[in-house]
C-alpha cells in the first residue's frame, strides 16, 4: 500500500513538471507521458497510451521518432523532431537496460526549439547536442561548420527519405543542387547513414586543386616523384578513404586530362601512386557533387560521357532554400544557437518582422548565404533581438520592392504642408535640427493616427518597435497599444 502511494505521489510530481517526458517499453509502446508531452503532440492520455511509436511516426504525430533510433542502436540519441502542428523539438532518448543488456524502456525528454534562445542566454556554456534526423549521431560542436539538418517541410521529408534509401546501397551517388544548399552536409549524412559509417569520410574539392597537383592529391605519390615532394612519399585521398567514403565535391571541375584516370579507378578500384609502379587497391564508396549541368557538359565535350554514366547511378537533387522556406525559422534558430556557442556570447532572438522579410528574400546563396548573413549580424551588433535594420543593405533594397506590409512610409503631404514653416519663417524661428525634429513629430503623429499600434508603425516606418516607442515618448505622443 505504501509503495502504491509512493508511486502515485511520484506520478503526480512528474506530471506537475513543465518538462516533456515520454516513456515506452522495449517494443516502442507508450507507457507514460507527462501533461506537457500531451500538449506538445496534441493528444489525450487515452489516445496515446499503448500506441506504437512506429505508428505515431508513420502518422506524422511526430517525425522522426527518437525512440525508434534508441531501440535500433541501443544507445542515447538526440534529434531535431517536428510535430504534426509544425512545432520543432529537440528530443533526447535514453535507453534503460535489463540484466541481459536488452532495452526494456526508453525515456525521452523534449525541449521546444523556441525556448532554446532563452536557455542558451541563461547558460551559454551548456551544450545542447543535435542530430540532424533519423540516424545521424554526431552533435553540432564549436569545431564544426556544419549546420544541423532541419527537415519539417514535405519536400525535405521526401528528400531525407530519398537519401536514406540511397545511403543503404553501395551505388555511387551524385548530389545535384545550387551553390550553398549544403552538399558537404548531406554527403556527411549519407556516409553516417551507410554501412561505412565507422570508416573515414574524406573530402576533396576538385575546384580548389591546381591541375598540376590533382593526380598526386587524389592518388598520392612515391618518394622522389617530383621536386619538393615529401621524402617518404604521401598517401592520396583515395588511399586515405579506404574502408569509408570519398566525397568528390565540384566533380565538374576535374580537368579532362585526369577524368580518364578517375574513371579507370572507379572501374577497377585500383590505382598507382605518382612515381610508383605498384598497383594499390582501395575499397571506397564514391559520392560526387556539382552545381553544374553535367549532361550539357557531356554534350559540349567538356565532361567525359563514360565517367558521367559511372557516377550518375543515384542522382539526388537537393532542394534550394526557397523551396523549403517554411523551415526558415527553425534554421535561423539552430544557426544562431551554433553561433552563440562558437563565439561564447549570449544568443539572439529574431523579430517576427525580420522573419517575414527573410521569407520573401530569394536566397540565391541558399543556406550558406543565410549562415553568412546571421554570422555578420551576430558579430556586428550587440542587440539581443535581430530587427530588419540589422540586415545587410541588399535586404532593405529588396524590402522596398517586395509585397511586405512594411512598405516605405510617406507622410500625408497635406498635413506636412499645413504645419510646415515658410523658408523666411524657418530661417528666423528654427535651425535645421529643430526643423528636422518638427518633421519627425509630424511623421510620427500622422503614422499614429493611421496605424494605431507601435508594432504596425515600426513595420511601415521600417524601424524597430523600441525605437518607435522611444521616439513617441520623446515627442509626447500617446500610443494606443504596444502590440497589435
């Protein structure tokens, strides 16, 4: 009886917590979840107890399932999860083992991604690891340039499913996509999803190598192969990748002279170092990437047709950022969280008007451009909130030509004409500063009559809301509401 009371008290205590806790058995059936968890997933207690996490995942109640990962790998996982309502959660699943080493329960906890900036600013040294999706185990640390994979839109879910299927094969993969979509990130992902995950992942950027060094970098060289070579020789990327994955980024930039040598290796898996005579073997999986139209290059005799067909086994098109713009907020939050850790600074939040503007921008440089924009802002301003005026100049130019509600504001000419001083009167009564202050007063007065709230005024005048509040106070103007 005492034990039953203790259990009841413990359950009451856990339910009173604001944390999300989710417990399943060793087969993935839900045993218990807190009231906060039910709020996250929008389900009643009786609707979810006894359900399988695999079925819940298939129904997209949440996606992906961290419990499924833990049960498969028998180890702790942290992932970025999306609920059916579009909320983004950082979810950690921890296995509980029985005496035989089998997983008997999985305990999961979740954090709403929107709460992440507050947590990081309160405890900037705290590490919150991310795993991009279903099976990626590596966390985002300060020493990596990779951004966590966010996959909550249908186009990205379909893409992740596609590369997960491709990863399980042994075929060569060709990643296609615009500049900045994250080809190296997804090449890493495929490697970690594959049977070669424990082997090396070696990348070579074909666009950065001088033609004279390409062969020695790819296949290595023997002692005395050329002037300036290392005495004991050097292993090439192909040899270093043995047992793992070789990622040939910007494959279209390989000189025609060496395309035949690469083709020969792909056919035989054998190569010879520069200056050597011994044939060496390397067991590797090839992933290539390009932003060029290889088919057109083949037609123009700029790329070998036989090499093209050798690497064009599983082509995968990476969606550009504008095709997955619904994930922009989650991407911004994860990038900012990473920047906060890298620079050991408090994190920043993004004002909704800034997000609106970012969503309308075409992003020709894709996620890489987004990372660069946010890093520039992170370095250049100490403000805790990112407003539209913090964005680079090209955004303000774009905003003036976009269909955003925050269009440039022009004061009522009639009002200005009626209150303006004639030049002679102005010369006698007011200096330039006073005239500018009077003009500012009229603009704010007219804007207040038209839009009523400081939030709307800030959008139309393209100012931050705190600036509008301060200026209204300065001129003694009473605003009706702080927010809409």
